[in-house]
C-alpha cells in the first residue's frame, strides 16, 4: 500500500495492530506476508486509498453478500414451510409481508384494526419498505422484492454500525472488523430488523464517547423505539455516573432518550391505542419462546413429565433472575479496584438480559457483537463464541423443520440435541461474561487498558476519578463522598 505523509497540521495516533497484539491473528497473517513489522508506524503515516475505514466497508459489503447467499435457496424457490427451515433461509420479512397485510397495503399503526407485534419504529420501517415494492398483492416477485429491499437497507445500517464501532476507539479501529465479518450477523442479520436498533445504539454510544450527550440520548431513545434492548445501556451509564459522581452525564442522555422515545410513541398511542399496546401485551402474554432456558426446560419437562412453566411463572422468574444479575453487575461495578469501562458493563447487562429473557431469537446475537468488539476484542474468544452460535442457529431451523413437517425424529434433529445447542449457546455467552467480569476486576487482562488507554468509549467518564467505590475487604479504604467532603473541609 502506498504510504504518504500526513499534512503538517494533522496529528495521527499510532494504531494498535491486531497482527501484533492478537496471538491468533498473528498466526493467520503468514498467508499475507506475516505480522506488521515492529518498526512500522500504522496511523502515523497515511496509507493512501486503502484506509482502515475503507477496508472495513469493503469487508462489510463482502459479508453482506454472503448473508444474501445464505438465503439463496429461498430467494430462488420461495419462503415455504418446512423447506425454508431445512434450507436455513427463514426470514421474518416474507412471513410478515404476506401474513400481516403489508403486501395488501396495511401500514402498521395507521391502518385501522391492524396489529403488529413490534415496537413503533420497527413497524414504521416495515410499512415504509413495503411501499417501496412495486406491484400489488401477494406474489412471489413482490415477496422477493420486499426481502431484497430490507436486506439492502440492513447492509447499509451494518456499514454504519461498523464505522461507529471503529471510530469509538481511535487507536483500535481494526476491532470493528469483528462487526464487519461476524458470522452471527452473516447468518442472522436478515432475519428481522434488529440491525436498525443495533446501529442506533452504536451511534448513540459513539456520540456519548464524544461527550455529545443530548444527541447520544436521542439516538438511544430512537433505538429503544425500534427494539427495547438499547435502553439497557443506561444501566451502565448510571453505574458509572454513580462511581464518578458525574450524575449529569446520566441525567442528560436519559432525559433526551425519554423525550425521543415519547416523540415517536405518543402520537401513535394517541392515534391507535390498541395497536400501540399490542406489542406490550404480546410480550407479556406470550409463552416461553424458542431457545430461551424456559423453553428448553418446558421441552425437557414434556419428555420427563415434569410440571411445565406457565407464562406468568416465566415472567416472574425471568424478571427476578435478571434483576439478581443486575445487582451482581452493580456490585462488581462499585467494588472493582478500577472503574469499569462502559462497554464492559453494557455487554454484561445485555448478555444477562439475553440469557434470562423468555425468548432468544437467532437474530439476538446481533445485539452482542458490537458490544463484545468494544468490551473484549479478542479474536479467539470471539470466533469460538460465534462458532457455537452458528451451531445453535442451525439447530433452531432443524428443530422448527421437524415441528412444522411432522416428521419423525429418525429424519430430523431430536429434542435433546436442540436443548444441548441451547445450553451450548448459554454457556458460551456466560463464559464471555465471566471473561469480561475478570477483565473488570483485574484490568491487566483487559485488551483495551493493556495499551495505555482508560475508557475511550466512556466520554465524560474517561479518566474520571472515583467518587464512590466500596472496598469489601477493607471498608476503611472505600471512597465515599462524605469522607471526601470532610477531607476537603
């Protein structure tokens, strides 16, 4: 690659290169000439046309093409049951287009009597993209067109997510390659519209890292209006605000997010109260969903004649276990010898939510990919986790193929193997949580802080001193605000 000197007034930071810092990637670089030389200075010298961001965009486009190729059987033969499951090319886009009236002109939250089991912004995206498909009625050509329109837009927001992730850590832009090439996004990115919420959260965290608190809150609020999980980032922001005493850094983005969410939801709630409430009622009343621990338990209970869990019991158990996990994360955040990074806490909270939720759809893996790239950018752990998620992804479709076809277990994946795949996904996610928690407790293992950085994603919390820290072993060594005030007086 051609190297040119930067302008005199442009200061470039020395980049952290994966072929130097990651043992796994260092081995694979032998195919392309070996690791980058010790005397080279990436980031200090401009690389010409092939900048890091341009390479990341190219990688994302290639991965998006691979994601379309995964759906090729259904694009050619149609999305029909059970073949769409056996071919592992299922997508919600064709299903909702023909079964929720989108092909016949129904617009969620605006057509009287229409019900849509997703949040408001996701319903608006579904309705607008349906209007972009030419023709009328439910035809194979229009179903394919609807899928292609949404897949193209998802590729665009995927690129946005990659760039936002790369720019959050100026010295480690290559970590965003995890998002660009993630097998989980390739396999599950075009199942539903979750990638829109992922992109909005990534943008919100990017602007938070630049201390643009109002804009960060607005984007997180819009992400919450698309999918509820972006709201969980405020748990991490609150804990860091409590630890550093920067309460305003929590209040401003939280208030902005609330206003953005209300600006989207209030008009729809006033126009169509029943349609607006349907998402919340559906979420509350639905039984255990595929691949959740509660669903796996009910499958086992059906085999061994245990008492299955009712939706009410699952709601209570899921909420209580998630709250217990949040309490443990809060204890870790307030007792760790060094202030945790915002990406670490966000990853732990979102992962805890995924593991305790009453449903784990295959596309939920998208939520964690950018967060892990920020929280623990280690390719070995990332690829092992993605491989297990790929096995779980295949097991879901094989199980659904067996259920919808009515075929005997001899020619399908039997329930125990599906339950084992669910357990493997849960163990892999829990393992990542343990590694991130250990990085928090002992920052020497943190890949980010090993390169003389504090919290490049933390914005107002970056390099902030402790205002509140509890030392469980030596309470007298705790940092508490009233003791600081007394010392200053």
